[in-house]
C-alpha cells in the first residue's frame, strides 16, 4: 500500500492542542453503520453515505450509543443535509431515547484512511450549528477490504477546531508581525476512543451478528420461471418427469443448500470455537518461540548461572522477567484444569453420561407409550364402527357381541 507523500491539509498539525476528549463507542453504532453501507451499496443509491450520531456528553466525556442515516440534497453545487427532514428525524430519536436522554454528538460518513475531504465541510458546518463540539466518525471501507485480522477497527474519530492559516507545528519561532487577523480554517484532529457495551446490548449484538454472518441468499426467481414454463401437456408421468429434470436449472434442483436456523446456530457456534482454538494455538506457539529464543541459562536449570556466552547474546531474545513470571503463573494454573485423580474423574464423567442417556431413553419410551395408546384408541373406534354397522357376520340383536372383549389401550401394553 503506497504512502501518500502529500499530507491532508484538513488534518491539524499542531501538537500542542490537546482537548482531552474521551470517546466511548458502542458496538450497536458499528452495526447500524455497516447495515446502512450495505443497503446503500446493494440498492445502488446515489449520493454520499452520511448519518448522525446520538449519545451523551458529560464534560469531556462523550458516548456514542445510537446512529441513524440522513437524507441528503444538492444545493449550490454542494451536498448538504436536508435540514427539515434531519431536524424531524432527530427530534423523533430524542423522543424515543429519553431515559437516558440522548442528544446529537456528531455524525459519520465514509472516507479514505488519509482523513476528511473538502466535500465534507458543508455537512460538518451544519452539524456544528447544532453542537459546537460535534465529532466526526470516518469509516474506512478500504481497510475492510484489506482483511486485517486482529487489527484495530476500520474507523477514525475526529474533533474539529478553527486554526489560523499557515500555522504549523513550529509555532514557537519568531515571525514577522502583520496587520489584520489571520484567516481561520476548519481543521480535524484524531481522537482516541474505547469500545464499551452493556450486557443486554452484547446479547442483542451477538444475536444479530450470528444471523448476519450465516445469512443465505436465495434466488427464487429462477425457480418461479422454471415452474411457469412447465406445461399441462399430455403424456405419461415418466416422460413429463424426464422433461422437467432436463429443463430444471442446476441451481434449482433442490433446496437442500438452504440452511435452517438450527444449522446456522450450529455453524456459528462451531466457527466461534474454531476461531478460539486457532487463537489459543497462535498464542501457545508465540510463547514457545519466545522460550526457545531465550539464553540457555534461563531455559535449563542444568547449566550454571555463571556460564554465559557473551558472543552469542545477539542470537537470543531480550529477557523480560515480567513475561517470564506471567508464563510461570500460567503453567501453575494448568494443574487446576487437570484432575488430580483421573480414574475418579473418568468414572464420574461416565456416570453423568449414563444419566443423560437414561433420561433420553425414558423420554423416548414415554413418547412411544403415548403413540401406542393413541393407536389403541383409534383401533377401538374403528372396531366399534364395524360392529355397529353389522359387518363381519356379527349381529347386534343376537347378543353375541360383548364390548368388554375389545382390547383397550392399556391392554396392548400387557
């Protein structure tokens, strides 16, 4: 990836300015932004992707808890917010989120990694009219395409302030004084942020993420076209079946590829466990590599401490005693996971498995008994109907039929 030689003119270069803003980002906002970007792309909508951020601001602490998309319009060659629609939607969101009361804290859009572009300034000035300390969340689609695993989120949060034109980081140097005030321009500065979430929010986000990650796109138009072309023509059943199999497209042969909800949950669970195992394996390999590259005096206790090879110090990893203590503590905790008496543990595990299998067997037996009783009741009704109609050579007037002779539902089990 090539590094841009020209810095972004909208990024502040003054290192002395530190507002001290602390931003807490909730994952529900990320899901809302990604959903809006997906819908905007699939529907091939025109115009920029812009949305508002709702949250709380307590002094220098800002929380971003909710977001919604905004309607845009072109005015005097600039793309700006639809003021009436934006204010109406903002008031609706405030009415919904009253406890705790949320307000406008900023807005979001997509942008390159280099930072904001001049086309975004009109929208930002509109937001500043409603909140003087509004922040800007920039989502970077190019970072998502790179697919960096374990990296930071593909977004950057900026604060804005007005700086004098020509002001650089070397503001302490002596300069020639000129008449008139310098022109102020809008500049952005990156803010650090943390991701926070509550228990209820984490449950809902996990549920949505599972469903979205295992969603299956089904194209039902091809199947409808294939069924509409099927004529009601004459001919034998085998001939029609053969023709239908020839005309049927390859992708519409069956719906077996469509996963049920249980299958999707199973796949999501197995995927999460597989990712956890991969991460554990990576961490274990990292620890093993670190230990292998340590000096021999730290790895093996057989060597005396006074034996040190000064010429080979460059081949070894620098010793970090805090890391070694953490590894030793981890190895000490492994004994808690391994049972002291493996025979007793296996016996108890087998006993629990037998209990589970026994409960499952009793459930199957109960279900079978219920089905047999249902069949017995139906058989009794059928036999009674036959006898009442005089079938089978039996006569009601002769008195040969005894209702007690018919087997009941309980008699079938004896």
